[in-house]
């Protein structure tokens, strides 16, 4: 793989993020990218941060893929896989609307609602 190189303007912004980041993860990514730009290998950075080298390569790939975005966005967390969060303020009103009614009214055979762990 070719050496990781950061444009001078991006390097300045990464250094600012490293000092005053919006999130701890962004700070780590900014620091990792700066170390790579200084010539450290992916393996050295991964060991220093106690991460896999694959994680560092993913950060590099995401940083380059987001090249048209502001630096803070380029080092921000990516999309998280898995079940999406429920919307606050959406579920409780729905539960309130049905909890006092008989489950049979909704097509269930049970006579009471239960909460399973």
C-alpha cells in the first residue's frame, strides 16, 4: 500500500481536531492519521492504539472516501450496523394506547399483557 499522506490544509485541521474533538473516537482517528502521515506504519499505529490493523485501514479508506466533506465529518464514526434505535417519544404513546385494553381486542389469545425479559 502506498504511504498515507495528508494535504497540509487537512493536517492543520486534523491537529485542531486532535486537541479539541467533538468526540473521543474522532480524536483517536485524527491522531492515528497524523501518525500515519508522519511515516508510522499501519501496524505501529494499530499496536499503539490497541486496535486491529484492519480498523486503521478502514479509517484510511473512510477518510479518503469522504474527501469532499469537512475534516470533522471525515473522521467521525461511520454508520453502525445492527438494529436501529427506537424513536424516543414514539413507542411510549403507542404502549399507552393499548396497555389498558384486552389483548384479545388486538387479535391475541392471551387475556393479559406480559413483559418478557
